[in-house]
């Protein structure tokens, strides 16, 4: 098998990359470990930043998101049962977010790629990336028990946190940074109309809670739980009771409904400071993990791909390697910004120490400042909707 860009992984990063390269006449092939059913059914993020919306529009792949997604012009932030509203449009010159499930974006991108004849091999495992320090790198992969080789000009490892891309980078070529948080998120999907028109992030003495949504009849909610928790300890009643306590503010009532999905996600920050080696490039979760508070993971993955597309287009149309050489430097600016914002949101809204402790008082001082400062609200708004690409170029 031979192509120009060999892509490992059919998550948001790999699929956006393939669809975007095709617009410029650059050939690619995607290999994906899991089945199509598995990838399209995987419940993950739902917050789509302005930049991601703009990219999907530019690719002509935003029709269903425009129809079924929900545009939000603000967010509610709560602390000890007090609530502040952050109006995005007013503070950021009209930028907004949309709520539309990651797996719906993945379905739209997969359909578009396959409909136009794109090659995507499901249930195919990349086992080795070799010769990426030459002009002829290769991906070794296994399909139906057979070993095969894909020859390409470049390898894009969009293979998530557990993929082989990061493990293949020469160990001495990068430094890594990690934070493991002492709590996790229990996330649910429930058949019930959202009790809010915009997302609510809440600090409560029992721990963090987030009310998000998916549609007029489906709500997505999360609560902070201990790292060693199991979903088996969380009956539907216990979840709803905890959510209503943690999201409470005067006059607010949480509607309950049947829960049809429950899962626990650990929280970590992970970074490496080089996303490339020779002709191997990493994008998305393959290179970085942010804690989910603030919904940056998928958006960051797609932002990396924008810079990678710029680099490949420059190479294939201008025979220039300038943008390729600066891929890591350009992408890392946004990634570190998102790491900081996700860490800030996590620390502001999660219970980290006893209620009333010094840490708690610092959290509360931040929230009290937020209530009175337009500048502080603007900082949160512009990070939340995502800074424009020009800010980092
Ligand atoms: P992925 O979506 O992980 O895609 C990588 C793909 O590569 C996968 O399909 C994988 O099967 C494939 N792959 C891996 N190894 C191989 C191999 N050897 N060969 C071939 N294919 C391979 N973010 C938020 O903002 N909010 C959330 O609530 C949230 N919840 C999450 C819950 C979970 C359980 C996880 C894991 C992530 C969550 N995220 C969340 C993060 C967000 O979903 C990711 O940032 C996003 O999926 C990154 O996209 P990606 O394309 O880089 O990686
Ligand atoms: C969602 C997830 C997030 O991590 C977040 O900060 C906001 C929304 C969601 O799944 O809808």
C-alpha cells in the first residue's frame, strides 16, 4: 500500500486531517484499530469551539451540526450556590460555542470521507512506524492476522493517548510533563430535557458538578468522584441526588430522567514539548491530554491538524519545509494556553481540600473577583470559546 500521508487513527484529528488534505488534492489513507461501530458509538466530549465550527464550515461538513447542534452565547459558573453568567458574544466580539457530540462529528467526517471514495481501514492495528528519518517512512500494520506495510511521504500519528506515535518518537527528542489529579468524572447521559439553557460549572462542598446537554430531550451531566470509584457504587438515585445538591442555586430545579449511559473518566494533564521527528508528526491526544473541565480536548486536536495541514500544503504546493519545521513551535503555543486554562478551570471548580481551607478560600476569592470584574470574565470567555488562530501566528 502506498500514499502521500499515512494517518493512524480515525478520531477527530485523523478524520479532519484526511478530509482537509483531500481539498488540496493531497492523498491519504487512514488505519483505525477499532470497528466503525465502536468509534462512532464512543461517548466523549460535546463542546465545539468557534475555531472548530469555522473549520468544519470551511470543509463543508457542518450541515448536521448547524441543524442539530445548539449554539451557546454564554456559560454559567456557580460557587457555593451562587451563580455568575459569562456572556461570550459581548466579551469576545461575537464568538460562541456549540454543543454537538464528538461522536456525531466523527460520524459526519467518516461519512464524508468514505462517500468520496476515501480509504479508511477499520480493525487495523498500526504496529510500527519505521524510516521516518528518511524520505520514505513506513507504517507496519496488522489486518485480519496479516502483516502489511504502508509506504508514505509522511506519517501523521493521530492515534490518541494509547497509540504508538508518541512511543515511537526518539526518547531524547522531547521532554514530558504530567499532572495526575486526585479525582475523576462520573459522566451520564439521560433522557430528560436540560434544566438549563446554557452549561453550568459548579463548585460545591461535596465536589464539582457540570450540567451540559445534547438535545431538547437528552442531558449530559458530570460529577466529581474519587479516583477509585466504580459506577456500580452509583445508582441513578444517588447520582441525581448528588447532582441536585451540587448544582443548586436559588430558584433552580434539576429535572431527572432515565440514565442510559454512565462512565468514569480519570483526569490528567500530559504534555510533550516536541510533536515531530523527521517525517513523523503527532496531533491531538497522541501528543497531549488536558483535564476535561473547559472542553478543550477535541478542539485542541483539530487545532493541531490545522497547523499540520498548513505544513503539508506548503510542502506539496511550494516544495517548502518551512511550515513543517515550525509545526511544533506554532502548535505548542495554543496547547500550553489550553493546558493552563483547563488546569485553571479544574482547580477553580473541583473540591481539592477541606471546605474552608486555604485552598478553598483561594478558589472562593477567584470566584468573588469574577463577580465584579469584566476583565476577569473576558479572560475566561476568550479562553472558553478559543482564541483565534491569528493570536498565535
Ligand atoms: P482519539 O479520539 O482518541 O482518536 C484516536 C484514534 O486512534 C482512536 O480511534 C483509536 O482507536 C486509534 N488508534 C489508537 N492506537 C491505534 C493503532 N495502534 N493503530 C490504529 N489506530 C489506533 N474531552 C472533552 O473536552 N470533554 C470530555 O468530556 C471528554 N471526555 C472524554 C472521555 C474519555 C473516556 C476520553 C478517552 C476522552 C475524553 N475527552 C473529553 C477528550 C477528547 O474526547 C479527546 O481529546 C479527543 O477524542 C481527541 O481526538 P484525537 O483524534 O486526538 O484522539
Ligand atoms: C462537555 C464536556 C466538557 O468537558 C465540558 O467542559 C463541557 C461540556 C460535554 O460533554 O458536553
